[in-house]
C-alpha cells in the first residue's frame, strides 16, 4: 500500500481493519460476525457463530461469493442428521465441512452422520483480534477463534482458526489447527466448501485447475464432466440443473515444485481472477461442484483431505485419517483476488485453462 496516507489519518479504519458486530434482523438475528476490510476494495464477512466461516465477499462493486437464500443464519447444533445441513447452508465464500465426516448422510456401526458434518453449525469463541496500526508500521491484522466439536465419550475435536491479512493486499489467509482433545483416536475429514457466484461466475468464466479426474464416457448431452465437453467454462443457467440437478468432479490436483496447489476462476470481462492456494500434503484433493440451476447459479472449488465420499467409504478404502489424543493437524488456505494484469497472466500461464 502506497504511503500517501502518512500524516493524514488518525483512525486506521480509514484504511481498513476488523469490525465485529451482531446481526439484528431477519433469519440471522443474534449472529456474531466480523467484517474485514483489506483496504484494496476486497472485503469479506466472517461468521463467528458458524465456526468462523466466510459469507459475503466483494471486490469493489463485484460480488465474488454465491449466497444461498437463507443467507447468514444462527448455528443449528442439532442439524446433524440426514440432509438437515442444507436447511441452514448459506453458501458463502468458505463453508467448513467436517471435522470427522465429509459427504452424504450415512449410518453404520460407528454411528449416524449427516451431510458434511457438524463443524459449520458450532459457534467459535474468539481468542484474539489484532488490528492493523499503519502509523506504527503494523499492516497485518488477524482474528483467531476456537470451535469445539465435542461430546462426552468422544470424539472431541477442536478447531483453532486464524484468519489474517495485510492492509493493501487483496488476500485472505486461513490457518487451521485441528486437535484431538479426547482420550481415543478420532476419525478426521476436512473440506473447504468455497462457493463462487455472479458476477464473478458468469457465462464464459474460466474454471482453472490442473490435475486428473474420472470423466463420464457416455456422450450424454446433460452431463458436464464428460469427454468432449468444456467443463472448465461456465455455461448459461441450465434447465437440467433446476431442483436437485448438479454435477461433481473429484480432482487429484497437481502441485508445483514447492508442493503448492493453485486453482481459481478468471472472468475476462471483469478482468479479475480469484485464486486458491494450498499445500498438496495437507489437502490432496480438489472437488469441483457445478450447479447451474436458474436462480441457483454456482460453482464450488473445494480443497479437502478427501473428496466428499463420507467416513464409511474412506474407512473402507483404508484412507480415513485418525488423530491421536493430543495430536494436531495443520491446514493452510490462501484466497487472493488478482486485478493487476501481470499477476493474472502469470496465474493463467502457470495453470491449465480450457481452450
């Protein structure tokens, strides 16, 4: 950020920072949030009462995230059976799935698990908020909270999340530590359900990732992830996706020489891109969700420890993660808005884009 503000401001919120609030109207009444302003035109809403997930996100006048009809709602701790999760799924830039199950509803000898787990329906306890102080040369800001997914007789998993950023940089950095606070090994799955919507997502927007996935071999014109179809270019709304129409691809995403995976979206008309960056070692899978229903026009890029196959299938494949008592696992996800042409071109040149 250029130092043109030197000797011209008293309150650092003229540049940006973190502002906490409580929603007072509609379905979200009573829900704690934090608006974070990076001072670049990029601002976003952290929902403290939903495990510090991220709802709205804007770059200048452009919305980036897909927002579902309910919007922000209070947590529903007992929405943990069947598809109850969908009733309060507000979409948003980041919805956390897990911490012990990612995928559809299932019941087996190990218990009953609802769609995408419990963590997004549990409030966080704020541990600290560090505001920027540009006059003192401190441009970084961060908010840290702790969310406990726990019950007597276990499992007992703790999510400590820090969301940070720097004034003058259009980026979010999420650092998560998941710790087993119980006394027995705990099954663990985690997925970041990142949901993008109009106008970033529009006809012709490029969906960018590099890796391999299984494609449908049948030439079904209603299938998106099939050979011969350009499934990396966003289409117009599709009648076939009204209601429950959707498609999902599980991608074994490729990492660069530093072990980092990069994916994202590029809207040539708006001349902005949004990128996700994460370590392959931590999050080896990427799920691409495409749901082009009328009025429900969204695509998701979802880094995860597993694709959303569910705890039972992961256990059957012998790749379900177990966290030992006292053990923790760390995860890092960076989301950045690119608006400078040289950075956009560098991203495109180092990524696979459909022709």
